[in-house]
């Protein structure tokens, strides 16, 4: 139940704000905790800055991201990397899964 609430809170927060373009991928480290974040979006996946006229898609995308929380994390803060990500001190994405469809998303959530 706690994981579901965390996922809902994260989805709500993501929908209400524009995240900085500092999301980084890394290998996991044993001393960090990892939280699974579930995402549904109509934004197009891209490595380019979002163009306001072309950032939406008719198709909805579903995914899970495994986010590493650094052992030095302070409650209420997000430790964004300022350069190359260091999972000892920064939040980092350490895994991801494309859930493909609405059915795949629901099946994954029911398995929690």
C-alpha cells in the first residue's frame, strides 16, 4: 500500500512541475535505497529539449523507473547531479522498464 501511495504522489508531483533537465542514469550502489516510480505520459521520448509545439503524442506511454536515493539524502530535498552523476550523493535512475500498454501498466501495479 505504501508503494502505491508513493507512486501516486510522484505521479501527481511530476504532473504539476517541470523537472530540471538533470536526470541521470547510473549503476546501483549497495548503500543506496531504490524506489520504483511508475509513469504514464503522452510526451514523446526524446534526448532533445522539448519543443512546445511537438512534445505531445496521441499515444500514451507507460514505464517504470528505478530511482536510487543516495545514502546522504536529506528529507525534503532532491539531490540533483551538477555534473556526472554520483549515486553516493545524487538521485539517479538505475533501471527502467517499458510497460508498453495500459494493460501492462495495470498488470505490473497489481503485482505489487
